[in-house]
C-alpha cells in the first residue's frame, strides 16, 4: 500500500460499550471483524494518487449526491472544460481500518476493471490531508427506476434489455476476479438523458477480489438484494447473479420478491425464497422470463445460473424479440407508489407539527436555535448531528442522514425551521401519540365521517400524483386499507404512520446500520429464529 499509508490513532467501533456484549446482526457490515486501528500521526489512504491538490486541475461545482462516507460533486477539468463527477470521501468518516481498506480496494478494483461501455470509468485520484477525491465519468441520465417511472409505457422487452446489461457487467466482473456484492438499482445510472443512453454500474465500494473456490463470510450489501448464503456467512460470486435476479423480478412486476414490514421478516423471506408469480402482472409475463427469474433466484448457489448461463438463456438471447406489450400501468404505478407513500407520511407529520402546543413549539424553537450555530436560519447535517448529541439524542450517523433526507423536503442540503419541526415531531415519537395522530387524521378526513375516503386521499395527494395516475392513489388505498372496506380508518392510518413502507429507502447502503439493534440467528437447518426479547 506504500509507506505513507498510516491509519488514525486508536479508533474503536462506536457500537461497543464497556461491559456490554453487542448482539450479532446478520445485516451488519461485518460484525465478526476486528476494528482496531493502529496508531499514527497522518493518514494516507491511496498508494499512488494522481496528485495532492485537486483544485489545480479541476473545479468542483454543485453537489450531485451524498452517501455514507462522502459527497459527489460536479467536477470540471480546467484545461479542457469537460465535466466529470468527483466523489470526495472525508477522512473524518474513515474511522476504522475496515473503512480505509474499503476505499483502497474500491480504487484498486476500478483501476483493475477493463474499459467497458456499462461500467463507469475512474479518471484520476487525489488525496489531501482532509479527503480522498475520485474523479469519475459523469452519468447525468438519472437512476434506473426513475426513468421507468417517467416512461408512460413499460414492456418486457425493455426489462430484458436492462437485465442483459446488468448481467454483462456481472460477467465482466467475475471474468476479472471481482465480486460486486452490492448490485441494486441505485448503483446503476444512465450516462445521459437520451433514450439511447448506456446504463452504467457506478459503485464498487463493497466489491472484492476473489479466487475460484474462495468463500467469504462478511455480511455486506443491501438487505433486499442479499442472497440467502450471505446471511449464512458462506458465499462466493454466485451472490451477484441472485442480486441481478432480484432486480429482474422488480423490473417485471414493480415490487421486490422478498419483502416484509420488518427487517426480521425480510431475512426470513430471503431464507424461504418463495416466489410469487400469481399477482398481477405475472399472468401477462412470458414463461421464458419467469423461468429465468426462477433460475437466477435459486436458493442453492450450486444450481443457480452463472452470469454466462443467464446471458445464454433463451429470454435474453432473444431480448429484442421479447414481448413489446406493456406490462400495464401497475408496474410503473407501484414504483411511484413507494415514493408517494413517503410524502403522505411527511404531510401527516407537518399537520401534527402545526398542532403542537405553545410549550412544545417553544422547546423545538430553542433546539433549532441551539443547532443553528452559524445563525443562517438553517442547519446542515453536521450541525444537526452535533445538536442532537447536545440534546441527549445518541443517534448513529446513518440515522442522522436518514433524518436529514426525510426532513429536507426541498433538497437544498439544509433544514429550515419548518423542516426541522417535522424532524422534531419524528424524534419525539409523536407518531405513537394518539392526540397528535388524531389531529393529522382529522385534517385528511375533510367530511368528518371518521374515515379517509378515496376522494379525500386523492385530494391530499394532488401535488404529488399526476391527474391521470389514478392507480397510484388506488394502490396506496389498497395498502393502507387493511380490512378492504374501501376507506381508511383511524386505526389503519395510525398503523401506516408507525410502519416502514419505503423499501427503496430501506435498501440504500447506509441503512444497513439501522439493523444493528436486531438479534437474528441463523439456525443450522437454515431457518431463522428471533430472540424473544426482540419479538414485536
């Protein structure tokens, strides 16, 4: 790694407490690893960076996105004017030797991978005292699912084309001794906004080099896309085909194959590996497509197809001949439904916030002023984190980011006072406070019948759902209306507010840390047992 590579002084895992043994968690990054970091004065992560001062060659512009460790910026080459993406990873975030090794390995793998039209290219690497900067090819075409939602017509043929691209990436990785380990829709972006834009794999942060026959035990990745053998801590490159199979299933029907309201339920569903081919639109899907899904999601990795066998499958061999008939608005509507459901919850939180008592509002205002150390009338993620700690909320970084993303409605990277109030409502667990929930329910129940009817739901979602997208409203009604009487009772509304329904958010990489409080054990027979003190 080079002589300059020294790790930071004595950092230990924030999850460890004296005299208290941490429960093991199958979704943790690697709960069996030794996270001790040796002492040193200066951290040098990369062995051979392009340079030290990125500003000499590139101008960093607006923020494009942020993750667990870094922020991605628009980046302009000063000599040519060409634009790129720069992923800047703060060294303050690299708290353990595992974190540091992950960054080194990501760079090594991106340099090792051949130039490929569907894999993002690493152009330059820089490292200064504060951060590591990775200058990469810019992908401006947006996420895979967002483009599907934007389309008015979605077909099996389109799903086949996307799947072929994803599996070709897997094939290239495996051919060059790389296991991706975190294949999910968010890790694929379109190169540009054109209809013909190439789809590109953008993130190799959890990828590893492997040798034939080598087995791995670290539990990494995103829960909804994990293969059963990952949970059993004994796996190889076959896990990438499983994850691609999960994406294919979602592409064809709009929901994940293994889904549940709780993390325990997700793990149990993955272990059971039972596929539902009865729900609409599966009756419209060709037998060839369903056959490929089954073979990619075979729970036995020895029977599961290899990437090459997937590409040789008749459905992908004849991808251009796959049915070009729409799978129905249902698939597109389901993908839209998840994001709209989240907005419904946020709107309810804001209604609750408006009905807080004078004392409650005064307390929240005091908290906001305490955090707004720069007196700008808005707070950023660092101020939110520091302020929460001052107020006695020992919240992990991952949850701070989740709160920030949930509250930052206008996506400007800050919480204004109104957005902070909604966050405070969440922190105070107002969702379980009947008085406040009743206020929100009454806001939606305009005609005061004691139920939220379809017209009232349609009205309150008018800003978030296009007029002609009636299926989104109906799908939300169907999900929340558990007794199927065509309207939402107070009990059903309260259950929605207290449950987690946004599987896309739950699948994001940083959310793995949310599962640290689970106590799940895989039994020798492959079943899943939940400790009694964790049952709901």
